C-alpha cells in the first residue's frame, strides 16, 4: 500500500458529494479534479456511491478509473464497502449472508487495483475474520473504520481488537476517523439546528452536554436528562442527536493504541476559521501522534459538511491539505512523497 515516506495525503471523492450528486462531475472528472487541485496523490471512493452496478465492476469502468488515476499521477488507496446488515426489515443478515455480501465488494477492489477497503463494525468480528483468507489471497487489506462515537477502547472496538490479535494478519487493521477526537461542535451544525426550528436554549443545553468528558453512553444519558428537565420535546432531542454520533470526545493521544494496526486514515473535516484551522478537529494535536508513532500510509481528506450544507467541497479539501502541510512541515517524516 505504501512506500517508506511516512504519512502521505490523499482525498476521498466522497468529499465532493454536493458536486457529484448535482451531476456536475463524473467519477473520472472528480479524479481529474484531485489532480488539478493538487490534493493527492491518494484517491479514495465509495463503492455503492461511485460505481454503477456495484459490486459488479465492468471492464470499461475499471479501464476508465485506472486511466484517470494514471494520467493524474495519482494512487488508488481505499474503497469504501458497505455492510448493510439490515437490508431486510424483518431481520439482520446471517453471518453466511454477510460474508457473501462482502466477498464481491472485496473482489471489486482487487479488480480496480485498490489495496485497502473500508469495512464497517456492524458486520461483526466473525464475518470479518472469515474474510481474511480472501483478503490475503487478493492482497487487499480490511480496514475497520473507527468513527465517532466509538473509541479505541469501546466494547465494539475491543471485540475487533481481540479478534485481530488472534488472527495476527497484516491484512487486518483499523481506519481511524478523526471525528472520534473532536474538540468542538462546528457552528454549521448549530446553524442547522436553528434552521430546523430548535430553540436556542435547547441547543445550548445540547452543546454543554456534548462538551462533557466521559464515555458516549454517559454523555448521551446526561444530554437526554437535561433536555427533558428543560421541557424539550422528543423531536428536539432526536434532532440534535447526530452531533453526539458524528463527533466524539476521545483524547487524541489514545490513537496510539491502534496505530500499529492502522492501515489508512480518514481526515475528517467540517469547517475552517479565518486562519485556516479546522474548528472541530484538533489536527495540531492528532497528526503528531501518528507521525511520532511511525505511521506509514495515507490520510484521505474527508469533508463531510455536505451532509448539511451546499458548500463547495473542493475548497474545503484544499484547506485541509494546506493545514496538514503546515502542521507537519517541521516533522522528519515526509507527508507526501511519490506514488509507490
């Protein structure tokens, strides 16, 4: 997946969902945009979002994808898979069904020459364990995305860590998503709450509860308790829940525990201040942890503000790349480097 250049930057074209969903760009044109903006060399995409008929990948698409990567001197670094265990309303997938659902998605990554796939915890440790022989045969790494509200020591994550320790396969690992180590709720989130009619007093109670220290379940319980005591209706409480689900409070230094098993990184971002700093994610605290621990791989810039805003995703990714370069300018481990 990597050479010996340490932490290298890339971009997931998921960041450009506003532009893609508006049908202003094709996948190949978005890859060209990554090259044009200089926000490579890594390129990540999501199977079901960006590939028609996925997990089937036509020869034509594979050729066009690889040609776009090559002409821009980029590197295909990660493909997002879906677990979708609740496709049926009456029951979740059985393990055999889930295994068969994942198998062609991993094969699609191999066909496209993508060395890492993003997997989801909801698949369960046993399904992922059963997929290891396939991943090893195809030389594709299975990366479990560790996204807020999970932490490196939450029960869900510990179940996977225990499984990985037993398997001891270099094709198993984690994909840290920096959303788990947020320091603040972006103003854009708060403005969204205001736009949908949530009174300011309930918003402030929510922010105060979010800012508390402690595990996710305790903070959620306190949030609900305080909102109910203030008279907030259930619709308001549910309406602000996503800030807890999308933004965790884990200490950035806690990432050290899983860096040896890290196969890729999602550099989450939402909005930036006038100095070019990400307002929610403390990059100045997080990136040195990975560099000093010797992480050798890619970080995909992932702007997720499109979930709430119609802003331009291109400019946000450019700003995140600039921020990362500023932070790491004095580090001995180079963050870009030529494609391997």
